[in-house]
C-alpha cells in the first residue's frame, strides 16, 4: 500500500514516527498522525486545515491531544460517560500521577530499548492508513495523499476525530473545502 502514497502522505507517516519518538512513545498512534498533519505545509491537507482555521489553533489541538494522552487515551465523551457512572477520571489521573509520576497513564511506555525510526504502528493508526486508501479509492484517486489521511482521521472514532470536530474540522467540512459540494464519499 505504501507505494501508492504520494510524497506528502509519506511525509506525514514519517512525521508521525518522529512525533512518536519525540514523545517517547513505543508505538505510533493516530494522535501522532494528526500531529504530523498539523506540521505539514504546502499540501492539500495543510490547505484544508488552514482554510478551516486550524492553522491558527495548533496549540489548543496539541493541548487537547496531550490531555487525552494523560487520560490514557480516553476521549472526552468517554470521560463524560464514566463521570455519569460516578468515576471521576481527572481525580483518577491525579492520584495515579501522584503515585507514579506525570503521564503515568499515557501509552508512551518509556521503558525498553528503541532505535530511532523503529516504532510499530498501533492498530488504530494502521486502520487510519487503510481508511486513507479507501478514501482515495472512493474518490477514484490513483494515489493516496495526505488529504486522504486527514479524511480518514475525521471518520475513525477516537481522540483525533473528537479533537478535530471540537475545532470544526469534520469529514463534511474537509470534503467541502477540498472538493466543493460534490464530495461526499466516506473514508470508512
């Protein structure tokens, strides 16, 4: 599949690996793909994110992703649902971090030996890349661009889609910016 990726999509994948390395993560997750997309320039995805106003709101997006990481990857909706059951996730996080240090619930897994660039992709991140391929196929695009990765992130349940939606970046808004009114094939 990687041979079908255009250079901008390859750069996002490489950027996601670099994001995971900087975070000390053992594996590359969907949040790393989103962070790499936020850093991309001169591509269709960066155009869409800029047109939707996300270029000026990169830091709040990064902060929201960091908060979710500290919650062990729970979305805000999941946190709210647990609160409805009487479980105070911020309190749980505070107690765990008090006992084990900041970021103890994150999936960064700082233990073990890792070489730069050798990070496996989590299943969710692989699913996003497969979704990018589906988005390209649905649009009859021969190659997978970073815009297809962005589209796939918006439809894959999880923290990145929730954070993007909170900032007005949805599948519908991205397709409207990229393709006008005629682009409604879902990225699955």
